C-alpha cells in the first residue's frame, strides 16, 4: 500500500464532520451524499479533501495551487481545473489575495457548508 492510499484511509472522515457532535451520523451521511454523489470528478474530490484538511475553524485556507499539486501528486493545471469545478458547483468560494506591492498572492478558499 502506497502513502497516497494510506493517507485517505487514515483520514476516512472529513475533519469538519467530526466537529459537529449534535448531528453525528446524519452530517457524515450528508457529506458523503453531497460530495461522492455530486458528479464531481475524483480529482476535484481529492482537492476538496485537501482544502478541508488545511482549513481553519472558520473553514478557510490559503494554500497555493502548487502546494495542493505537490501534496496530491497532481499537475498544477489539474488542480486549477478541480478548483474551478468546485467553485462552479458551489462547494468552495475563492477570493483573490494581494500583496502590499500589488502582486497576486495565494487565493483564500472558503469551504461552503454542505
């Protein structure tokens, strides 16, 4: 078993679902129904899971596309397409961030409630 499949087996449940004890099993079922039955490509699901893994308590993170690509062993262009798909389908919201000198920094991603 390679490290990639162990990573997903070890993190079988989404981080955000584990935080909501009052709904328990229902929230986990909603997660799987929403993500895995959504028609999203498997790469978009992997990118979504990566964003969830790095999100703070408010559900936002600011990973660079190259960081996501390196972590998932995917080409940067594939990650870009997956992020576009996740935005288009309403699973995440993307906000551009700018440095003080006016250059573009990493995007800020908000994971939308399911």
